[in-house]
């Protein structure tokens, strides 16, 4: 069976991709719609081929359950590898368990720490505070099957690190890991690269802005909001770096596997529609994402066919020879396609956003922006989406409204809206990413 790599260029907008990724070979799907607005629900769709509401994985329930088979779980004849610089999937359960080789965000940030204590994981799981926390860290280092003193030294260094001052979000470490790895004939490799995610801090030589730009959802109500042009330039700097470093990573992957699928999980709001980050909404800047399939027998062409992130799941499953073990909704992108409407969904704010709103004195906005929203790319009328600010203007066509009504009536949902409990360490790391 062929080997396949799926690479998620986290938080990469389609318009910036078009500007900076001309080097990427393969078939480009110019009209690709993701399924939601941020990492957890979109990756649930990518891994299962279903809408996040079906899987029950969304803002209030961030674990990945086992009701539906995932790509990593059904590739039993392949060596499966999970290299993600995005720590979110490491915070919650069900995401990495099926894979044979997992490179944690800690190992990506500290590539010489493979045999040491995973201090990021310790921060997530240890509930102790004060002196008890240090005692627990010491006990963990002693009991760990690795060099105790080196683990303690690394733990001390990690606690001193300023995460927002890094000149790389893990792409170089993943590149180096690929370079020193030996690959089997049958491989399934998942990669997530965070260089386009906020805060926008590429290496110094790429920076044209002399400040850290880290917009968050509540900047919508800020007395002194981010400068839109500055934010756009800082994001552009980050994307330029992502393009260059991904070109090196792509070279390694193209040597290791038969097909490389490059896609973004969602885009980013840079003051568009008065919004920042990607916590809320189904605006086209969030839902229109790049998608390219590369391989020796894949034609060099652009296609305007409207496709979905769900189709990436089906395509990978067929290439890997495991389509009979999955039950996703997507289509194979390497076969002739009939036009079909594609949908997006938003199912509320993470409860962690409440603290942001309280700090800005706008906690009364939580319920307003927590309401479900839907969007659809209609075959003739383009993309229509529901919006809090302009509900009567966002869906202008009767065809859009009817399709969304049918969608809501036929797609089963598992939305309990009970909330996800996280400890202080996880909350702090979510704050670093602009989610809390």
C-alpha cells in the first residue's frame, strides 16, 4: 500500500498561502472549506471524516472519543507517526493513543530530551502547587526511566523559558526528526506545524515588526485594539518563514512517502469583520483553507471544485487501503467529483473565554457569541454563513437557508455542552495560544 503524510499548516489562510507557497507541487484545490473555526473540531473532522458535532468533539468536549474510527486507529498495516507542534491534542484524551511513534510538543521544543521527563506533560497532569509541586517534580524525575539529573536540569530550564520569545514553533525540530528517522515501506505520518499561529514570532531574520503581535478574541472590545496593518505584516512574516521551513520538511516527506497532503485546519482573523484570532465565527477568512495533494502520479493543476476537509480523510483512507475500515462522509479527491454543497459549523465558545470577557468587562457578551452558527458553500451562490453581528445579511440566499436547515435535520449531533475541566497549567498554556 502507498505511504501517506498529512501535514496541517495550522492557522494558515488561503490568501496568504497563495502569496507564499508557489513552490508546492501537485493538485491545488482552490475552493476548500474546512468544517469549523479552530483546532479541536477541525482535527476531529480530519481524523474521523465526520463533522465535529457528530463526533461530540468541540469547544465544550475536547477529548476525541472512540465512537468513530480514526485514521491513526485503522492504519494497522502501516507504521503510524504523530509529530505535532500543537500542544492542544496533547492536553486532551484520545488524540495520540493509536499512533506507533508520537513526538510530543515537549520533545519538539526540546529535541535532545527524548529520554528525559516530559515536563509539559507534568505541568498538565500535576495538580500540586508551591513546595509540594517541586517535591512531586523531584519524585517524578527520580522514578522516571532516564537520567535524573539531566531531567531535573531540563525541567529547571523549561520553567525559565519565555514561550513567546522563541524563534521557532517546532518546525525545525520536526524537520530534524524526519532527517534522522528511518522509514518503512508503509507509513502514515501526521504533522502539525504552528508557525502561522499566534503569537506571530518567526525567527529574527524574518521579522519586519519590532513587537510581539498576539491578538486574542476579546480585542474586539479593547480600548486600544491591535493595529490591523501591523498584525497583517507580523502574520505575513510568520507565513513567509513557514513556507521556507516547510519546503525543507516537504522535501524529507516526499522522499519518505508516496503522497503528501498539505492542508490548513482553519484560517485567522486579522481585524477582519472586527474580529481577531480564530475563537469565534465562520467567516471566510477562517473557513477557506489551502489544500494540495502531491505525488509522482498527481497532476500539476488547479481545480475550482468546492471540496471539504472531510474529503481529505476519505482520500487518505483510500490511498492507505483502509477505506473499508472507516465510515466518514468525505469523497476521494483523486476520483472524478460531482458538485456538492459543503458545510461549516460553530458550536460555541470554549468556557475558558469567559475569563477574557470578564477581564474586559464584557462578560455579558458570552451568551451572545456562544450561540451555534452554520455556513454552506452553495454550488451557484458561493459561501454563505451565519453571523452574530449581521444575521439577516450573512445568509442572503434562500438556497443557503434551505441547505442549512436540511443539514441540521440530517446530521446527528452529540453536543452535551457540559464543559471541559482543565487545571491551571493547561489553562496557562491555552492562554499562550490565545484560547483563554
